[in-house]
């Protein structure tokens, strides 16, 4: 029975992190209709930002998170304006190739700058945990979960109640009609891409004290985030959160209950991706996105 | 009477197909002008060129003395020109009230949006009843009211209406054109695209008949109906129609 509760708690905590990891990707796609295949690198840069903040300046990753997120967001917005904006109307294959190209370039820039060495950030809460009888709840995971919840709630409030948040939803639903409202659609694209990047970088900053940091860490996070977004339904931010928890539960359950499950858990995302595409291509909450 | 909108020799289309060959028209302050013609004659393309959704190949558009083509599409609302587009184009998953607030996104109309909202609700009481509902869940007629209301939220001096009667029941057309008449009496200039000529005549004082991307006739509604220019414009007669 204790294994069951441990599994449940681990799934929930992981689900929070996965929600934050994929929600930016989902929002960015919903607005610009471009899948940011360089999303993993935004996570990676966020993680390095937090790492250097901690090692060089002695700043806790949670404190450097806002600054790191803003820096990555501004850089991403510049890249969007300079490169991605030019392929908005291009065929999807061109968009995918460009974003993958940016992703590869960024990975290798990071490898040149900071070598391929694996790094990690140690914080006072990295190795401690709450203990309830046999149940073990690491402090770091709880803090990561709480940070993710705060950021996601902030994002929802912004989308729901602010003028720009409302305009973002309008652009996601109908870009031409949004133009008729006086909304500068290309600026909203840039903004939502920047927010996508900021949320990625924030994910990286909190992964810094949970995971190993390398220049190539972003790729498998991208795959998972992509599987989550497809599972939840492309363009549905609420669906993404459902998808994140679904993947977190599936992975954790596999790693606990399947023999040699730790290795298999990493493959769950691919299985989920395949099953969704075959059984329900529009995902849990997705609206059918017809592309011609 | 001062001219509010003036279009001269407008040529426009999509990629390599030219839809508008030569469109010239004008709308005076406080006037309701109808743009009439059959399917594919270029009415909607004219509207899209006016709001900047497409970039014309040639010609001139001036609005309130300003060269409209030099103004970015999203900034044209700020000048006081608002389009209620063909097929309504409301934001389906956003509530009615938020759709209306989006209509007053531009800086000029944002400060007194509460008052404007009240006046839109009194023009279309149905929208007030449905304010919390998602726009996509309403009937076609209600969505059309919302689209008109949303355009009015920007406090335009000129309202462009693209086929407001499309797909509506006769009863709904009557209600809608009653409201459009009310808007016109409040002093807002209107350029109205319609296939339902009868409905258009109820509110418009002047009209242009267009066919194959050209203006084939223009004049007051009485002149247009008498000359038979409308029939030829709708039925696609190839004889040059007399300009009334």
C-alpha cells in the first residue's frame, strides 16, 4: 500500500513540472500555429542560467528564475522577429526544419561555450525530504511543484483577465478578425513566442536542482512536452495540463510497477504519442485543427 | 456634405487573380451607401481592401482626408473605420461580453468602453441576456448582432457592413436592419454590402452597383431601381449599363 501512495505523490509532483514544461509550447502553438521545436533549448538555457547564477554568484535558482526567464524570452522574441516570422506563411515542413535547425544550432553553441560536461546545482533543499512514516517527499520536488503551480496560475489569470491576455486568445481563435479589432497580430505572435520561451526557461531553472544539466538535455524534454501537447489537444491550454498529469502518472506507474521500469518509463511518451495519433488525433480537449 | 471615405481607381485581388478592376466610390459624413452586386462581383474584396486585410495593387483610398493605404491594417480602427466582416467572424470560444470588449481594444475607444457597452446592449438587448455565453454557441442571427455590436464598440465614425443578412431568417433580417437604421440615425456613416437589395434599400440613400470588379451604375436608390441597372448587375448582363 505504501508503494501506491509513494507512486501517487511522485506522479502528482512530476505532473506539475510537466505542466509547466509543456504549457508554453501549447500556448505558442495555439497562437502562432508553429510548433516550437527549439522549446527544449529554452529549457536548457534556463537550466544553465540558474546553474551559473548559483555557481558564480551564489544566487538560488528560484531567485534567478525571473531574470533568466526574461533574458531567454527577450532573446527568443528577437529570434522570432529575425527568423521565424519569415516562415509564418510557409509550408509546415519549412517551419519544422527551421525550428529544428535553430534547436541544433543552440545545442551546439551551448556545447562550445560550456562543454558537454554534466552539471548540477546543489541547494539546501536538494537532498532533504519530508518523511511521513514510509512516504518520502523530497523538498526540491515540492518546491518545483509549487513554483510550477504559481507560474501556471499566473498565466491563466493573465490570459483570462488582462487586456493583452484577451487579445492573445482572440488572435489564437481568428487572426484576421483580431486585426479588425485593432490588435497588432505580428506583435502578439512575438509576445506569445516570448512567453513560450519564458515558461521554458522557468522550467529549466527549476529542473536545475532536480536534473542533470547538459547542452543536450532539451531534446528529450521537447519530445515529452510534444507528446503532452498532442495528448491534451493542440491549442488547448487546459488539455495540456490534463495531458501533463496523464503522462506523469503513466511514467511513474511504469517505473514503479513494471520490472526494470525505470528504463521503460522514458519510452512511455512515445507510446502515448503513437496511441493518440492513431486513436484520437485531436487529443483530449483539442479542437480539430484542419491544415490544408 | 463632406466626404468621409473616397476610393479612386481601386485595383485589388489575390496573388495573381485580379478581382477589382476599377472601383471608385465615396461615402459622405452621416450617409448610408449600399454596395450591390452578384456573388463574386468584388464586394467583399472591396471591404477587405478598405480594412487592409489585403493590400491593393493600385488606386487610392482616403478616409477623413488621410491616405488609408499608408496606415497599417490594425491601426485603421483607431482612425474610426470598423468592419463587421462577412460570415460574422466572432471569436467562438470567448464570451459575448469579452467579444464586445475586444471590439474596443483600440486606444481611442478603450477609456469609455463601459458606456459604449451599455449602448450596444440597449441596441441589442439579446446580447445583454447572453453576455456570459460563448459566442460560438449562439444562433446565426445573434452572432450577427454580436458582430455588429463588436464593430460599434470601437466607436467608429464609419461602419462597414459585409452582408449582414447572409443566412438569416426574414424576421432576423428585419430586426437587424431596424438596428442598423438606428445606428445610421445616430450619425455614423455606413457602407453596406448586400445581396438582399430590398433590405439594403430600407436603410441606404445611395448605392453603387458593381459587376466584374467595376462600378456599373451609381445614384440614389430611386434612380438605381428605375434605370434597371441593378437587374443587369445581378443577372450579369454584358450590355454596358447606363449610369444613372
